[in-house]
C-alpha cells in the first residue's frame, strides 16, 4: 500500500433518512485512524469520481460531520449514473482508477444498493488486473430492503416507521369520514419487493384499524380479487383502507402500470413506476361504486428524518464504521451486512458478503410473511419489522420550530486530470 493512502466515500441511488449516518460512520472512523491520510467525498456518487469533483471531508467542521446523523438525504451528493459492464464501459472504469491514482486513493467506500455494489465490484476487479492496490468496501443502503445477504438494510427501518404511521393516521381520517370518503388508497414505494407496503401492517393493532388490505408485488394482482376484497371489507366495516406498493404486477409478471406508458425508464434501465393508486381507484369506483381517494407519499417517505428510527440510524452508522475497520484489516471486495441474532430481545451484529453476490441477488418478502389470501401480512412479518422501527432518531429543532439540517461547505479539491463527461 502507498505511503499515507487516501480514502474516498461516495453515495449512490435514492437517498434515505439514514444514508448520511452511514457516511458519518465512514468519515469519523477514517479521521480517527492513522492508516488513512485524507478522506475525500465524491460529489454525486460515481459521477463525481468520473468528473473528479471531490472535496476534502477533513476540512469540514466536526459539528457538521456529527450532524450528518440527523440529516436526511445524501449530503455528499448522490446519482443514478449507470456504469455498464467492464467490456462496454471500460473507459469509465479506467477513468475511475486514474482519478484514484492521481489523488493517492487506495480505499473506496461506496454506500448504495445492488447497482452500487456491482460498480464497486467491477472497479475492484479492474484494479486487481492492473496491479493497482485498492480496497473496495460496500455499505448497504436501500429503503426497498431488497438487498440479499443482509437481514435488513439501513434506511428500511425509518421508512417502515414512517409509512406505518401514515397509514395509521390516514386510517383514522377515513374512519372519521367514511360515510363520505369510504375508501382510501395509500401508494408506497417498492419496485419489485413489498417490504415497505408490508411494514404498514404494523399499524393494524385491531381488526378495525387501517390498513385493511395490503397489496405487494410478490402476489400477482387481479381486478377480480381487488373487487372481491373491497366488498368483503366494506361489508364488515363500512369503509376500506388499502396500501399498495408501486410495483404491483399482473399474473404475467408485468407491472400493472405498464400499459399507461407514462413514465418510461430511469438511467439504470428500470421502469419508472407510479400510478398504481389511480388504477385501483378507477376499478373500485367503477365496479364497487364507492368514493375513493388516494395518497402518495413520494420522496417524503424516504427523507422523513423527523420520525426516523433510532435503531435504523444507529445501525446505519455502524455499517459505515465497520466498512472502514474491515478495510484496514485488509478485507476487500465485501459489503457490510446486518445479522440478526435474536428478536426478543432484539440483537443485531454485522457480517460481510461478497460485492458480486450482493450485486446479483434480490430479496423479496417471503411467502410466510404474507397472509394466506395474499392481501395482508402475518405475525411473522410484524415480528421481523417491529424491532427495526424502535426509538426516535434525535433531531435538532431550530428557533423557527423546524428541524435544523446540516450542509457541507464542499470546498473543491484541485483537479489534476483533463475534464471528463462534460456537457
């Protein structure tokens, strides 16, 4: 390893309430050790590396770094820039190594999901082929909770806490006005896995409580089943509260929003989802004949720091911290994982998984977590998610009564290479 090797940390993909807590863990652990010279931040993820848009995190105030723990979204800057295979995007990967080399960077910490782990894995392999000493460590991040080889993902506990509370509160609204607003649909995120939708089941402490119906991508959707379910709940309670994941699929495996063609694809090639609630609303109003309204939480659900889970924040920080500890031990090409040791009392430690395994895996809601009729959750799901939402992450409230969130100064590091990806 080079003398006084430097490190870089980057964030990728959709932000969460606690992705900054993971960054805080990486930064503080790096600053505390003697083996790392400078810790850089890559502005807007891997795109910042390609453009050599870096800033020195050691120049940021310790107060700002500590305040990362209670600030939502991605303070270093995130992106959805898609790197293809080494064969198709070799120039990009070589550029990354060039940037690392001129800045004496030999530790790469990437906070993200499947695509981020894939990028880190490919950078690591190219570095090995070229004989460049590099340690690549992944830090898990996704509200979708669909990363394989980890019990759960930092970010999920906070979104679970928020959406369950939203279902509880909006359910009370529906109950109060059910003679006029008989049905409410809450649409939540979740492309291919129903973890977020399933978490709202925590709100149902009694039979009357919302949500009465939960629809997830794991169970094929049919119009007939929806109509039948709604009629049955109406008969029992006189009202119905539904939660649906945005990635609801037909029996042929296609998204039920596919026929709308409104949203296209994002930069990762993933279908842009949304509009499920409108489809369900239309079916219910036409075929059941009751007034239906819908709520969409949008990006609020992934950035709701004001009601984030303390457990989630602490585990996110620990994952970032452990990534640095393992890197300094010489461990390479791994992602830090969360390993549940027990539910009651809840105990969780960290482990490791190969970046390549995580990149190619996906974890969906197990069938035993979904009720027999496919429109709700079981006690096993409640037991799984309940410990993850415990505690409230501290948030500093300013004099104006609103939360106080930090912002980095981001004083740029001087560029040493020719411009790249300009325009």
